[in-house]
């Protein structure tokens, strides 16, 4: 058991840094960038926790993780108990510990922010989950006597679908998940690069959920193979968590040229279909010497860092606002900068230029300046007259967001959608306008974070359980 230090001493201690691959080396591979904490580092960081009551950090966690309790068990060097404490509410701790924007949620609420840096909650969660996996510790036992004899169908195996499935399985429901792609995991497996979230981590946590009795059918497109209406007839409840998988484009001339990708296609080909291992895997992907990624979010950072690893001599972010307005996590921007990514800020593309063979050769842009705030609260970018210029490029990747795919919605009679095609669902329960259908995650909110999708799945599971229990 580690030493318990006095509160005054906690404030004097610096946050324990996490070791990472050297930027010059990591741009040559797809291995995970951070190495994770050692046991000694995790204990040292855990000792900083004030064990607040009530705990503001928990209020900021959509998955309701028992944060002070699991951190306290790290200090006791009882990592198995810490893992089981996390698993009470979160079925995806190794995933969430890596990709959640903790700085805006649990760590953003940490009292330590008042005098220094918050407790590294995400890094500690990652450490505990990795330790449990390496030591063969699992916590998925289901009490067969609690079986409800009722069936729930879930459309989509992304974070919302997996979280809902795990919670319902624990409660004794027979859960079946239908996944359109050939591997489960949704955006975790097709949208986030290997160097940020290894596929082995996602596969492992999915397998643990399957061991709870959850059935997952892949290559099963709801809307074609079976409709939502048919699921409603066959199951006691249906949860729609099919995500927002249709890409957005700018609507500028030249977007149909060869060498223009949506970030969704570019990342899916690289991540899910392992184009980064071509020709060992037979999915080719074009990444020229100069690649431009349009956008400023996490997906844009993922795409531009992937392009760099695929061999781009120059990988460039083009973003119409300033760095301060970029929606990507600060850590992802810093990683990109360290890896030599060039940022063309306050720059807006207006035309993709092609050669005589229909291939991309340039991108015409205009410089911008920030005007008055728009409806998002950020200052609106305004073009500077006469500032047009052309960049010589081989590829353009558009990373400006995702849209709802209509395939599932058009087979769901009585389930209301809004003007953008997203399902209309209650924020606290996930209930839709159909009494047997719930929805959550990106297909309700639009593209958001993994942990918000997890939270939506958990809320839906709770509501489904309450509804079915009352019948």
C-alpha cells in the first residue's frame, strides 16, 4: 500500500507526465503514441487526488465512473479492485481512457485546476484497464437467475450501442447487435487511427461484452437485410445507435476530382481496411507528396497525421478560423505540431484544381479574418478581398463533419427525424416517437465524442429497463 500524503503536499506535486514515442520516429509508424503509465507512475499520480466529497469530477463524466473510488484503490495497489470499480458503470475503460476529452469533462471539473493541473483521470483509467487486460482480469459475470426473458435489438456497434448492450446484458436482457460493417466497434474501429486507439484494444473490449452473452452480427445492414419495423415486431425494444456515417463536403468546384477524399473514406480505408499495411492488405490508398486536410476538429487531426504516416512529405491543415477556435483536443493539435504538420489558419478553400487527366493538382484558397461571433459563439471568418492564392497539392481530404445516413431511418415507421435526418429522441432517456424504439449517439446529436455516445447508450439502457420492467 502506497503512502497517503497530506492535502497540502498534494497541491505541491506536479502532474505525472506520460512518456511518448519520439515525434521523428512515430511519423514513420502506426504504433500508439503514448506509452501509458507504469505502476509507480500511476500510484504517484493517484496520490495527488483530494478524494473530494461530493466529487465534481464524477459530475463531469457521462459514464458516471466512480472516479475517487478507483483512484483510491490504485493508491492501495489493488488494481484489480480499481478495475472492477470502473467496470460497474463503464464497459469500455481502455477506450475511454485513451480518446475521451477528459480536459472538458471529468478533469475539467477537478478541484486541482484551481491551483495547478487536474488529476490525470483518463491516464489512470487507461492504466487500470491495460493492467487488467495484461493480467487476465475480467468482470463480466452474469447472474443467470436475473434473466428477464426479454429481447432487445441494437442497431450499430459503436460506443453508444456497445454501452447500451453491456448495461442491458448485466440487467439480464437478451441483446442482439446488428453492425453494417465487417468488424464491430463503429467509429472506434473505422474512424480513429491505430496510433491513437489500437484496434487490439477495441477488439478486446468488444470480446468482453460478447462474453456477457451479447450477440453481434456483422455485415448486417439494417434497412436492407432487415428493416427497423421488422425488428420492432421481433424484439421487445430497439435501440438505434447507427451513428452519423455520411460525409459532408464543401460544395466547391473540383470536389469530384481524383485524389479528393472525405475524411470518412480516407480513415476507413486506412483503419478498418488496413490500407497502411498495403500491399500486405489489399486495400490501396493514395497519399501524395503534398496532402491538404480541410477542417480543425479531431477527425481532421487524425486524417492529417495519418497522411503523414502514409508518406506525405508535407501534410497541411487548412482551417478557416484561428488556432484558438479549433475544436480539436489541445493534445491532438500539439501532437500534430510536434509531428511537423503545417497549419494554414484563417484560410478557406474555394476551388480544387485538376490536371488534364482529372487528378488534383492544386487548391485555391482565400485568406480570412475574424469578424463578429456567429451562432456557435465563435467569431465568424470573413474573406479578405484579393487574398486568393493557390497551393500545389496531390490530395485533398475534407474533414468538416458527418451527416446522418438515411438507410436506417427510412425503414423505421413512426420514428421522427429532424430536418437533418437525425432521430428525434429525449435527451435524458433516448425515447423516440415510437413506444418501442430508443435512439442515441451521433445519430441523434450529430458527430460528437465517444464518451457522450457512451453516456447516451447508458441512459437508453436505463430507460429501456424501466419501460420493460413496468410491462
